[in-house]
């Protein structure tokens, strides 16, 4: 399977963030006098955190936004020791870059935080586009966020592949017209990824490399 452009999600696709991110958000909630269980957060992989906080804690948008800002600060402080790359991520990215494949990151994280994570693993020079929740007017699952990344890369949609781990990843990529949408297993049942638009399922990034690199 040959693509000239590959777009990646970040959390639980390139990084192993399911427990780490949820634990940081739970800590931020405690700092604001609330209890938000890690298990509750993990029920919604890929979900924007401000609406999740509002829904689960019954707080207003200003309070949820303040809590999210605390989460971002703590994430930055803790990620050098607490965040891990997903096995095979560096090898996959370097293999694609060596083939001169255009790489883009499409995440609901803040762009600056996403770039800091890329820098942590030495990946920043591999990506021609980094699109976060504040990079354009769209967020997943809206296809506009994928189309924005493709425009930044000057890339053709029909020659692109998207790799992610949640139904929202699958939905936004398929709605954008990306022909190859790889669902990475781990946070979402396989059937849910397929129903959301995945054209292929992979158990890990080693399998993704076999499929696309």
C-alpha cells in the first residue's frame, strides 16, 4: 500500500497516553476541588476535555476551561518522565521520512503542546504540518481539520493515509475523502473503528509499518 502522505493522530497512536493523560486530568480536577476518576476519562478516548469536564462534573465552561489549563501545565511538567512513545513509533516515522513521504499530525491537543511532544522524541523535523485544536476553526471529527493539514502539506487527498485510534479519527478522515484509514487497536473495539470508517485495522505500529511503509 503506497501513499505519498500520511497523517497521524497523536495520543494513543504515536504516544501511549491513555493512562498518563487521564491521570493528569484527574490530578487537575483534584487541584480544583473535584473528583474525576481515571476510569471515567478513559471511557471517552479522543474526546475534547473541556466538554467532558463540564458533562462529568457539572461545572460551567469557565471552570472547565480553567481546569483544562491546569491539565496542560501539569502535562508539560510530567511528560518527560510519564509519557511514553508507542512501540515502533520512531521506526515507523523514520521509515516513512526516508521514503520522502509527507507527514502530518492531526490532534485535538493544543498545537504548541503537540509540538513539544514531538520535540521530546526528536520527531519535530519529520512533520511538515502540525494541526491542533487551536490551529484552525475545526476539530475532530470535522473533516476540515484533516483538509487543513493536507493543504499545509500541499498534498492530494486521494494519495493520503490516516492513522488513528478512535472513531472520531476514522470519521474525520473518511469524511475528508482520505482513501486509506488505518484503525490502530488498543483504545476502541475493532467493530467501532470499522463502523466509523476504518479501511484497515492494525494491532500495533509494527503492523502499520508493514502495511504502509
